C-alpha cells in the first residue's frame, strides 16, 4: 500500500529540497518546445534554420502518395512511438547512443530514401535527426516536419495508436481534454492536500530526477517506459481504492503522451502539473 506521510508543510519541505538541489548542481530547467495544436495552420519556423544546412522537407500529401518509396523513421522516444506512430515507421530515437549506426544500417538495408519525423512544425527533433543522418553519409534523407498529429488527422488509416490502427481522428486527445486534467501549481498542490491517500507519480527519467524526491518520499518514481507493469499496478490500486492520481514530469510535455495510457485504462481521477517540475523551479526564481 502506498501511504503518504503526515506533515502538513510537506510542500515547503519539497521546495527546500528542490532549492538546495538546484543551488548545489547549478541546475537550470528550461521549458521544452511548444506542443503544436492539432489542426493549426501549417507554419514551419525551423525551415529557415535547417534549410540552408541541406535539410529538405516533404509535405503530407507527397509522403502519403509515395509512402512505399521511403523508409520512414520516428526520431522521438520509444514511448511516444509506441503511443502513436506512422504505420510502418521504424523507431530510432535521436537520443539513443547508437542512433547514427542504426540509421546508416537501415539506409543500407532498405536502399530507400529516409524520412524523419517527430511531433510537428515546432519540434526540432526530426530536423536534427535528418541533419545527423546527412553528416553520417546518408545523403538522401528528408524531414517530414508536419509531424505525427497532422499525419494522423490526414491519414488515420495509416496511423497506429496504442498498437491498433487509428481509423478515427476523433480518438486523438484534443487540447480541451488535455487542459481538463492540467492544473497550475497552487491548485495542483491544494488538490493533493485535500485528497485522501493520493498517489503521486514522478515520471521523469533518472537523470532528470537526480535521485531526489521532490515530494519528501510521498511519490513513486516511475519513469515513462514501454514496460508499463509498475504503472499498471499503481493504476489498478487507484481504481480499486478510489484514489486520485497526480503526475509530474520535467516540463509538462511527457504527460501529454501519458494521457493516452490513462484514458485507455479508464482512470477516472488523474491530474497533471502544468509546466512540470520546471514550473516549480520557475516559481522559486531558480
């Protein structure tokens, strides 16, 4: 059983730990890239930056009409890929240590031009992946910078959501549904304080968490992973005992993907901290 400790001032203690950690390590948290709104106007602000470096884009219609002629590579995390990806896409996270080797091997194996994608117009991951492929000798590589959400809306029968063909774009979680579970810092902590036996989950990776519990051991550290076994147990416990779940990530971006899992599991009472742990540091002026 997960039981919180009793001190009423646990939040202030959490702030103290966070402040000491930041001062000791010189940690500076910067908010991530903005999440592109589904259906927003097609604007590509990063093309001006990466175009001169030889990173050429391919548009949605062109990729859809010639999908079989390309090898499509999802450069995001494995978790994002497993949640939603282009049908037939290969997962090679840009952050992986063997990215270059895998990309070169894939290019040689398929003999087709590579197309890299990530989350959308303002996401630089696909641009960086394409440029890195070029720098490793894969000269025929393009960027699909419209991203996964624009693809899923335009080609729902060739998009895979949680292991199954999307089919209906209405299955995508919209901004309103996400915002309904998103709380600013004060309301987030206030809801925890008045909840009975809340389940608090820190989904940051080990490096982001740096071995420190910001909730004075009231939370569970469960980094996002394609293996959801530990999270499955917590969800089952929350549903069985009617306990609310509270999630924090680094910058408020990972929880957007986690929401698909929570909705699929029909978790009735869950909440996210807007801006993630970065928002906590920001409020302390760190």
